[in-house]
C-alpha cells in the first residue's frame, strides 16, 4: 500500500480508461436528452448522493479517477466528498459519497461512474471476508478469465487489493499476495502475474511428472507448483513429483495444486472415508455445519476440507512436510468459512470466486439530493440528504 492507503501502483495508468469522446455512445439516452434540456434552459449546481443497497467495502478509486479525468477534459470541477475511506465498511443504503458540480457536465456521466463503483465494492467485501476467515492463508487472484473484458479485470484486481488490505488491517491476515496477469499485478505490489501450469500442459506432457519436469527445465529459477488432479491420482502423482524433486520439496520450493472438480472425490476418498478423515483431524468441524452446501465443502466431492487433510497427511507420512498445498476450485466466501472451521491445512488459495455471485447486488445508485445547494430529493430517498449539524 502507498502512504495514502491506496494499493501500490494503482495510479500507473494501466487501467482501461473511458475516453471522453466515447461517453455519448456509452451512456443512457435519457441522460443525454436531459443534458440538452439543461443546455437550453440553463445550468445548475447539483449534488448527487451515491449508495448501494447492501453492505460493501468502500472501493472508490476508479470511480473518482474517472470523474476527475472527465472534469479535467471538460475544464470544470467536481467536488467529491467521500463519507468513507477506501477499505471501510459501508452499510446498506448509506451515502458513500456526495458529488457536486455542474449538472450539465455531470448528468451524462452517471451511467459510467456507477459502472466503476458497484462491482468493485462487492468484490472487495467478498475478498475481505475470505481473507478474514482464513487469516493465515495467502490468496492468489485468478479471476481474469472469468471477467467480461480487461476493464472488469482491472476493477476486480483493484477490489481484491482493497479487501485484502482491509483484512490485513483488521485481522492481521496474509491476504492476496499476487494475481494471474501482468496487467494488474501492480495492485499487489508486483511487476508480473504469478502462475505455473494449467491442465492443458499436463495433457500435452502425457503425465503429471513429465509436465513438472518440462516446467522445471523451461523455468529453472522459479518455485515449482504442480497441478495434480488431471489423471485423478492426486496422492499418487503428488508423491511421485516429490520424490523426483526432493531438494525442492525439502527447501519448501515445491507446491502441489488441488483443483479436483465437483464431479468426483479426490483419489482415495469417498463419503465415508471423508467423514473418517475429518473425524481424525477436525472432529468439531463435522458438527458445525448448518447447510447442505457447507457439508459438501467439508466431506463432499471436489476440493473438500477432508481432501486437503488427506493430502497433507500423505505428504507428511511420506516425509515431505515442507511441500505446500495450493487449493483452488470454487473457493467462494462460504467455502472459505468452512475451511476455517475445519482448520484445513492450506498454504495458498487460488480463487476468482470473490467476484460478485449475484450481479443485481452490485448495482450502485445515484440520486440528486440538492440543486444550487438547496436540499431536494425524490420521495422515499430522504435518507440520502446530508445530515445537518444540530
């Protein structure tokens, strides 16, 4: 983080900026028609209140930078009054900020400035929750391929950085340490993205071990992380790779990634055996679930808490206690909570599931609450009016 609390590198210009000349074709028509009315009948100073209908983490930088860039291009000034600092919790319906300035210059920007606020605020909230629930686990932001283009990817990386920084502040969490692409690595204080191999490389190589050997030869100076679920032999292939690279394993420079999909159990497990694993390693967890979904995260198919404990035990019993476990596949906030309940021995989680799951929750809303500094707002939104002293 920089001295003013923003993610390091957040101002380096790599974001996908909206060009001023594109505003007319990207904004809603009724705003453009209102702009023409204001041009004909006279400008007024307007004050907008911006809020969301659910609790979020305040993630305003891209929103603010957009408005500042537009103001500079239009040779005007927008006064932006943030009611919450970046990374602070904001309640549902609370005015996150007030924006004041020329109605003529503001009215056609509403579509675009709201697009840059809602989704990052929800994503930051989710990232925060995941990091707080698992404060000793490092996270990798692997969301880029799930985003709707480069601009969304920039917003989500920024959100992960903000939520992560808040979790470090509040819970001493490790948080998000890196992401998958170079374009947004600066949000995490890095020059480049991080990652090793996809399933495509395992299939290309013909075996998990051969893929590991190929990667090591091509990238000899990098730590080695091996994806081990391709052939459904997570334990067998994990131990084979460890025995092939004992020096890396002993040095803590070898990690295996569990990405088993939800259609099958990890090698050596079924439902009964998963219960047995948790009963031995985290007996309180199995009595702590509240929903069927939470139970699946504990003992179900895919990368469950039982699966992680099972692999950790196999590594330790084989003499590889320093080999790290990276877990991926569906690590939503609820799954992270259950991993915390089970005290699952995860070193790193690779996730894109902090992205908003319910898109309607990301809708930020703006209402004008004053004209020429006189309070006026539509019926039912009086709660947005600025609180007056006394």
